[in-house]
C-alpha cells in the first residue's frame, strides 16, 4: 500500500506487450501526430497571413487549431516515447502537468465551440447585426473567456485530484494521466468527494453549453428553411456544417468515453475510446474545416507556395 506522498511516478497503460507492436504503434501515432501538426499549423499560418480571413469565424477557427495542437501534444508525444523506449512510467509532476494541460485544452475547446455556435447563429439569423455584435473586441473577449474558463477548470480539477490520498498503487488503466483513472487509486477520503463535487459542477456547465449549442442550431435551421432560394439555403448550410461536424465528433467520442455502460468496459476498449476522443478530433478537424472551404484552401495553397518559393 502506498500513499500520494510516496508516489514518485505513475505507470501508464501500454498499447502493446510485444516489441514489434510497440514500434508499430509508435509509427502509427507518429504519422497521426505529424498530420495534426501539419494540418493545424497550415490553418493557423493561412489565417494569420491572409487578411481576407481576418473575420470572426476564422479568428475562432485559429484558436480552435491552437487548442487542438495543445490537446494532441499533451498526450501523444509521451505515449509515443513510452512505446519507443519500452517503458510505462511518467513522473508524478509530469502526470500532474498532463492532467492540467489536457483539462485546459479540452475544456477551452468545448467553450470555444459554444462561442462558435453563437457566431454561426448571429451570421445566419441576424446578419445585419453581425459586425456590431461580433466586432474585433467582442471576438477577443469571447476567445479569452474560453481560454480563461479552461485554465480555471484545469486548476480546480488538478488541485483537487492531486490533493487526494492515493493508496491503491500507481498503475493507471489509460495511456495518459486521466482524472477518472487517478481517482480509482484514491483511499476513502473527503477530498475524493470534493473532486466529485467539482466534476458534477463541470457537468452542469457542460450541459448548459450543450443546450446553448442545440438551441442555436434550432434557430439556425429555422432561419435557413425560411430562405426562398435553394442556392441560398445550401450556402447557409455549408457555413455551418464544418462546425456541426466538429461538435458532433467532439461530443460523441467524449460522451461514449465517459458514459459507456460498465458491462462493456475493458482496458483495451478504454484505450481505443481514449484515442478516439483525445487524438482523432485534433487530427481530422483541419480536414473537416478545409475540405469544402475554397477560401481557406486557397489561403493554404498560398502559404505552401510561398514557403516553397522561399526554400528555393
């Protein structure tokens, strides 16, 4: 039996037991990570460099790409290093940092997706007031609120989680430090209930954001269906579909990860689901936003061509 004061490291769940499969997982995740870095990096560079994209929608998209980069960089590099060097260890401070950063990026992203739903609502339902309601200062304030809320949420969860006495060993059934897995190591302690209380409050805030997103899209769909021309309806829908797809991917994977029935839970399934909600969205979000957005694709091509020209 051990307690949190004597724990110097945690043992993460390995992706595979054999050396060949470990190296295979390393190569696979390296490809996914580089794809996420390239995709999100190109979007950030394109929006920053092209003044035509200096609009509220693209400003929020730039912040989304930054959060996606932060999220995937918090979990995947350590998992790849462990697979490459055939180890499962992560230091106590490294685990605390991973919890803080992951909660920060994942929470801020959810708050930002809520802000982006408001952006689409104003653009479709109140286009004449778009410039007034979503001016530069308002956009900066909303993005800062999303980041600030993420930081506050991360501080509360990290401080509470790592103040809990741990006496069930140091092995975590996940490939990164995740709060539910750390709580499984807790003793019977009042601090455990304090973290549960923080989680309950977070769930209520998340539900409020979910309701806000749903109500925004109900109003958006009603407004779009009132547009007389079919071309106008398609154009309005096309500006909302990427955000709707990203929200659906984000929520569906996270909800399944934390609300799946215990009867179907297993270490291998938990590992797969964690990869889906922590690794998949940051990797595919750039594709979702750029695949049908000609304006963004042109800006990305311009960045690539300018980079190629400078290299020559």
